[in-house]
C-alpha cells in the first residue's frame, strides 16, 4: 500500500475516534437548558467527522484515480536512506531536547548548545568559528526578545 | 475614496511605518532568496515579531513588505541559481536563468524588478477600485451567507490548490476544521476534545501550526536533500536595459498585471498558477521568432511570470480584506496575525478601521517602490547570503521556528507539539498531500462554526439553508466545485483509455 493510502488510513482511525467522542461522549455532559438549543457543541464535529471518514475512505479505497505522475517528486520517500536521514532525525531529536531543556537549563545555555550541536550534526568542524557565531547570535536574539520586544525569557539555569 | 487615500498616506508615511516597509522588504528579500524557504515560512517566522508590536497597521505593513520581498527574493535566486525559493517564481527561472548564463544577470534582475514593480503597483490600483465595491456588497451578508461563503472558499481551495487530487485536498481541509474544534469554543463554554490535557484547553496555537506545516518541513527537506547553493553571486553588473527592450515588455506587463490580479482574487489559485498561466499566454501571443526565444532567455518570457505573480499576490488580498476569507496559505497566515491583533478583516474593516485598510494599500505602493529603488541596487550584496554555508543556516532556521512558537505562548509544551506536527506535515508532504488547505481550514474553522451556530439559532434549525436563496446558491456552488473536477478527471481518464468505466 502506498504512503498516501496509509496516511488516509491513519486519518480514518483518528476521525473514527473523533466521531466516537462526538457522537457518544459529549451530549450527556450538556446541561439541560442547553439541550433546547438548536445547535449543540457536538453538532459541528459530528458533521465534520462523517465527512472526514467518507473522504478518507475515498482515498483509502482508491476511488479517485491518481493523476499521471509526470513530474518526479522532490524527495522519493521510498528511498529515504539515500538522503541525509540521520542528520534530519538527529536535528529533530535535538529540537525535542531543546524543548525539554529550555526551562530547566535557561535560554542562553540551551540555545548556544542547540546552534553548536546542530552545526556539528550537519558536518561543521570549524568549532572556533561555530561557537563564537552561536554565542553572538544567542546574545543578539536574547537582547531583541527580552529588551526590545519585552518578552521574558529566563536566561539562566534554574539553580542560578 | 480620496479621503481614504489620504488617511492611508498619513498612516503609511509615518516614520515607524516607513521603517517597517523597508525592513520588511529587506528581510523578505534576504530570506526569500534562500532556496527552499517560501513566503509562508518567512511570514510565519515573522508573525511573533509583528504581533508583539501591538499596532495592527504597522504589523500588517511589515508582513506585506515581507511577502513582497520574499517573492522578489525568490525570483532573484531562480534567476541567478535556477533554484527557485518560492513556487510562484519557478516560471521566472525558465528564461531568467538562461539570461544569467549568457552573462546578462544584471539585465534579468532589472527586468524582474521592473515587472514586479509594475505588476504590484497596477495590482494595488485594481485592489483600490475593487475592494470598496466588493465590501459594500459584502455588508448585505448575513451570518448564514458568511457560513456558506466560507464553505465556498474552502471547497474552491480544495478544488484548485492540490495537484489535481481533490479528495486529498478536501481531506486536509477537513482535518484542519477538525483541529479547530479542539479547545474551548466561543459559543459554548465547554472544553472539547482536549483529552484532559490542560495545554490543549485553548486549542492548538495557530503560529505553532503554521510553523509546523510550512517552515519545519521545508527546513527538513533542505537537510534531507543537499541542494547546491554555490553560485556566482559575485558578478552581477550592467543593470541597465535599453529603450527597445522596455518597449517590448510594456504590453506584456500591462496584460499580465490584469490577468494575474484576477487569478489572484480567486481562492486557491494564487501566484503559482498566475505565473505559469502568464508564461503560457505570452508565449502563445508572441510572434514566431520571439517564440523561438522563449526558454532560451527571452525578456518577454521573464517579464510575464514576474508581473503575474506580483499582481496575483496583490489580488489575493481582495478576499482577505473585503470578506475576511483568505484565498491562499499566505493570506491565511496574515488573517491569523490580524485576529491576534484584534482586527477582524471583513466588510466592516473599511468602516471601522479605515486607517488599517488604506495604510496597507498605500504600503503596497511604497513597498513596491522600495523594492525597485532600494533593493535592486543592493542585490549584488544581498546575493552574498547565498554563500552562507548550510551548516550554519539550517540550525538557525530551526531555531527561529522554535523561537516563534515559544514566544507566542511562553510554553515549552508548544515546542513538542510543533515538532510532532512538523514530522506529520513532512510525512504528508512526502505523500503529496497539500498542506495549505489544512491551515486555511484550521483558521476558518472557528469562524465557520460561529456563523453556522448563529444562523442555526436565528432560524431555530437548518431552515436557513432553504429560506435564504443566496445561502443555498453558494452552497450549491461549493458542492459543484468539489464534484466537478473529479468528475471531469474521471471522464478524461475514461476517454484517454478509449473505454467507458463500468460503474
């Protein structure tokens, strides 16, 4: 099964769960006075879930013939190994780490780390350029966000 | 209208707003030049900055400047490197790159700048004429019509935006609408579909979603596939064009401004279609010997798509400013930014906040002028950005997307949502699902449900669909938009095979 039909299948599952929530779990919670309303919080989701299930079935069962593929896709997902998959995954992991460390480690430390390690993952070896660039950029961004835009970013690790 | 123009001039010519236009154009050109980063990502990255300025006119002026700059920057990289940064400028590389190869890079850039300027300016004039007329019609609309109009807009986007596969685009729109129902709605004080997670109480963040849908997949594509970014950005000289060349492209610019503008007004069409169509039309109109030049460095072939895509960008502001319904991914992001700034685009915009409306139009003129006068001479220097090594560039792009999502909510969970959705969006992009309909559905979802609920309450049921002929007509149009393309594709496929289908 091709990727687009797998995705349609996943969306079908999500839409079914959504439909279950909309049809069977929401209406009992509604206070009695709101039940006299012509529209309930679940009305719109019910319509949407039915339409989404039908549309994803159309794709899953292949009712709509795919158009002739005349143009080569930008990236062929069947041969992901040919591309820099490791770098992409490492960067995604780095972004998750950044999200988790931003509060405890503080903005300055985590950002410098993110920019430096990101550069190293991509193959940069000139650390004597990379680290100063990361330091300066972090400083500038912190100054702009904190002082110019006035949004608080805790700069230092939690214990300082 | 004269009064409005003066209000707009007064707002747009304030020192702060002038700085905004210039900064926006420069930033847009700068980032738009990087291959793989489209205007949607750039605007998504700039939104936190714009929102925290607090002044809606200044924010919209900045973002519009970024939009223009990005389109212009995209054409620069497609001319110099044959690496279009934006889908709307792919057609510019057909003739722009051969010109650059022949050593006429400077001339090609000048033609691109002049064509963009003319297209953008004529588009803004048309916007000035059509927007007030359309918005006085739109004032007659009732919430039932608004609901129907949004359905039309969404189905038009589903019908035109995808790569011919309506079901996929429709499914993406529905997913967007479903995502919009997460969190507390305005009409019912009751959290829905939050699965008990507190962070979802207020719904998904729109900036987070915009970043995850556009900026992150584009950055990941840059990582996955090393594009050659080393060009000879150093030797751009001889920016002049001759009088004869000017005469040759003048009619092309005139025609394509009109055509591009009207294509831009249609929801779902936008700059990409306008530029390809403009290129095709001009090639058919040209004389035999000129036709042979197309694809080998014809100035007409460069001027046509450049004019059309800028005029279409301006045209796409018409439905946004008059109806409050975005027709493209970029204007959808702008709509989200405006709502965050407490301005609701729509027919009342011109009455309630004339300074916003007219300032945007005036800043379009100023922005185009800035692009021509300021950016063009700077291009040889700005092109140096193409020599930034990607080892430095990509971490910074990722960092800015993270920052954008974080600043808006000050919540680190938002970053995890961003990465999660980013991965999903990349998978969707692999499978050729269009992403813009999802975001447009997400942004319109709330408004659509509110209008639907309001008309349901007014008519105590579904009868508003039959009682109001305009609503019914609009809904029928919406249904036709979805059904017709797939029906025609089926017919065409059947005819191509020579046999009719069994069912």
